[in-house]
């Protein structure tokens, strides 16, 4: 149990040419946290995204676009508060649920993961929905746990989970951020969330991105299994 408040939260994201979405996303975060949360944006944009983020008071770290996970990992590790919440910078995730995620961390969960598929995710492109169901099935089989949505972008983490594990994946980082803590015995919970249509253009190629995510799930589960076996001897 802990007693963190909204001022103990860092909301972090990667952004790549999200000028259409970033204003509404940052306003939603301010509304949900009474302006108390730290916001860290790792930006690789060639449009006005970084300027808009700074106008909203976010800490902006600029770097070349190198992929989703590279940006989100940098953002998670650059944040300074004990509760770290990730989102995409595209208007899809319900920022009004941030206080609920914080409550669950205070109840004792180490990771709270937004499950977009629970309510059907009808706003999700059909191919993405089937892909995400397949990633959840593959992860569940290999990790030995019943996981529902391993590629979600909205989660809350206790800061020490982020700092104690070495993260290796890029496009597959979201799956890694759920699978490694789960397989190491951290207290992980999936929480049903709504999922909205995206503002602006997608940055993910469904074919190459999907293949990368599947590869990450196979690699991460194999590494964690080996780690479990080593700890037995
Ligand atoms: N800094 C940075 N951010 C990135 C990069 N690639 C993607 N992003 C951001 O990472 C987040 C996830 O990308 P999305 O395009 O939303 O990918 P997705 O959620 O899988 O797919 P859709 O939401 O359906 O488009 C968004 O906020 C992107 O702007 C990158 O190379 N650098
Ligand atoms: Mg997205």
C-alpha cells in the first residue's frame, strides 16, 4: 500500500509529428491531474509538436525518430516521479482514467495495464484488433499467464519496476513492459479501458511493426524463462 497523489505522477510519451493531437492530449492530462503531474515528451518530430508541448508546460526531450520503444524508454527513464504513466500522443487513451490507475498503484499493484480489448475496441482498425488478440494469445502461452492486451500504450508503473529491469525492445517495448514484470513476480493487473479513434496519422506499419512485436514477445519470454530456470539452480 502507498499514498501517492497526483503530484507524484509523471505522464510520459513519445511523439512523432503529432501536432494535431498533442494539444488535446496534454490538455486532457492537465484536466485529469489538476495540472499537478509532471509531463515528459520525447519528440522526434519535424512539425510543431515540440513547440506545442513546451507551450503546455511539458518537459520536451528532442531526439531523432528511432522508433516507438526507443522514445518511450527514454521518457520513462527521464521522468522523476515515483509513479510513471505512459500514453500515446494520439488521443486514443482515456486520460481521465489516470486517477483510477494511481489508486490501483496505491492499492499495491506494481504495474496497471490498460486493456483496450475488454470492451471490444470497436474503434481499433480491424487488422490491429486481430493482431493484438494474437499477440495476447502468444504472450499468454509463452508467459504462462492469461494476458488480454500486451501492446497497449496506457499503463502505470511503480518507478522501481522501470529502474530495476533492463529494457531491450523497440517496437515491441510495450509487450516487454508487461511480460518481464509479470514473469518476475511483480504484482501486475490489467484494467479495462475505453479506446478512441486516433487523431492524425498512424506511425506504425502494421506488417513490419507486427513482425517486430511478435519477435519481441518470443525473445523476451525465452529470456525470462531462462532467467527463471537459472534462479532454480
Ligand atoms: N519520439 C518518437 N515517437 C514515436 C516514434 N514512433 C512512434 N512514436 C510515437 O509513439 C506513439 C505510438 O505510435 P502510434 O502511431 O500511435 O502507433 P500505434 O498506437 O501502434 O498505432 P495507432 O495508434 O493505431 O496509429 C505515438 O505517440 C507516436 O507519435 C519515434 O520514432 N520517435
Ligand atoms: Mg497509438
